[in-house]
């Protein structure tokens, strides 16, 4: 799918630095950034869910340890 990306000058410079630092094109830098952000978001959601479930499952033990 084709897409137009409009960046201000500061964002353009940041993208150029990111691409250069990783030795890739600007297009590839954008694709990687999107993929990384999506993976991080899913991973963070999973960690929060596991933490919530663990706190619920071990609530009484955690309470005793806190005393």
C-alpha cells in the first residue's frame, strides 16, 4: 500500500539520523520503527496482564510478605 508521510524539518533530520545510524534507507528506518513500536506495545500489554494476574493470584502471599 502506498502512503505519503509528511514530516517537519526536525522529524526529517531525526529520520535521516536514524537511517544513517542503522545503515538503512529512510523507508526501511520507518518500517523498522513501526514494527518495533508495535512489538513493544504488544509485549508491554502482555507483561501488564501477567503482572495483574500474578498479583491477583498471589495477593494473600504478597500481603503476608508486606507485613
